C-alpha cells in the first residue's frame, strides 16, 4: 500500500489472499511452529505469545490495532525492509521461510531469504506460504527506538534469544537485519551478568551494526541506541532466566 500511495508501483492486478484458508492457520510440529503467511499480528500476540515471546513483543509494536488485525508476518517478509519489526525476532529465533509454487515447496533460512533492502530470493512464481519458528527454549526480548511511542517505523531495533544458544539480530541499521555474532559469543561465555559485562555486550552489538544517516536518525545515534537496547534486553532476559 505504501508503494501504491507514493506511485512507486502500479500493478496490473491485485490478488486478495485473505480467503485462502491454508495461509491463515498455524500449527505446532516437532518443536517448530508453522505460522501461515496470512496469520495476523493480533493472532500472534494472542495465540502464540507464550511460545514465541520475542515475536509477540515485536508484533505489539506494529502500527495500530487496526493494522495489527490486518497486517501479517508474511507481509513483513515479503516487503523485506530492514526496518520490518517482525524480522529481528525471526532472525534471532532461527526461523525458516516456506516458499511454494506449482513446482513444489522449499524452506529457506530467513537470513538467506532477505538479500538487500526490500529484496529477497522469492522467485516470480513463488508465494510465501508460511514461516517456521522454533519454540523458544529460553527468554526472548525485543525493543525498538522510534520518533514516537506508537505507529512508527523503527529508527533501530534489537532482538535477543537467550535460549539453548544465544542469538541476536539488529534491525533498521543496515541493508538487511544483522546478527551480532561477536556479541552472541560474548554473552554465551558469561557465568554471571555484571554492569560491565552488559556494557561490553552493548558495545559489541553497536559495532556489528552498519547504519546510515537518514531522515529518521543519524548513524551515530543508531549505534548509541543499539548499545542501550542491547544492554537493557540482555539484563531483562538474564533476570527472567534466573
């Protein structure tokens, strides 16, 4: 809709997929949740929040209630914007994207699916059928900074999964969402969390970012904000894990 409103796109036809029942279902299979591409953010919050808390947290930050009722995880994947709120928790959670066409289905790790700003590996005859997300094995967190509290595109965002493996993802601070792998290794090595360790984690997350200056914020501000978000989310998750 944004592309249409700004006259950047004029497709010859639009297809309404909301009545394709298979796209609006989710199921639990062998420790994974298969979430149909048409499942709304509101349903993720209400029906999957206990099993996928990071994704539910991100879903709560999307737009207004009306947008959350209509918007979907599949839509966030399809637009492939680095500012997409659902993408960091999907990266941090180790999600995979299910693509379908008349030639068959395939599953692609979400990190391989998004290849650039608003670019992905979806073939011209493929549809995003679902996203597969492993059930959380530990605390998950998501936080973002915007120019106001609601209905806002992220200046930057950060997701953390403190489960069997520590996984992170930075949003809106690079051409694609970014894993902060050095920060992950550092957090995994900790036996306890001190203020100094939380600060070091934040600095490693900020160093992994690749931000630019734009109308929403400067690169320097994004790095600083990410260091703060990383410290806070690690502290929250650590306390939750006990």
